[in-house]
């Protein structure tokens, strides 16, 4: 058991939209990701997804509304709900989701990351 310093972990990578594994909780990964710009509209048919903003601010778009998150705020996107994360400036986000969760959910494209790196 070692403590994790989030600032140190985020400093270890620069790429955006490429989640990194920072820890494990039961059958879930604690992932860190840097985001900027607009992601892809997608859904996770079998998994809920937690977004916790560590640094910056972001918006999670839904078909019927937008939810704005800033540092220290989180949102759980329920399984099956289509969403699109967006950040105008770089934003650092902690994700908590089952190990089987693919970052692009039901969409496979150039942003799909199947093999996650550990940091």
C-alpha cells in the first residue's frame, strides 16, 4: 500500500484523451486523463462512469442538457447514457470505472485506447 500523489501522477504524461491506470479498487480502475477539446459522443452499455475534476473545468454534454464541472466536483454518468466530454482548456480528470470499460464505449475510432498504461 502506497499513497498516490495526483499532481505527481499527472506530471508523468502529456498526451490527452489517453487514460492511464493510477490504481485499482476491486474490479475497477482509478484512471487519470488529461483532456482538451471535444471527445466523441458515446455510451457505455454495461458500466457507470465517474468523472472527478482534479484541475480545470469541463463540460459533459448530454443530448438534452450540459453539465459543467469544476475542480472538486464529480458526476456519475449512468450506463447506457450517451455523452460527450468537452474541455476548452486542458483539464485533469480522475475516472473510476470497471476494468472492462473502453474509453470510447460503443464507438471504435482513432481515440479508442484498448491497452492502458500504468503510471
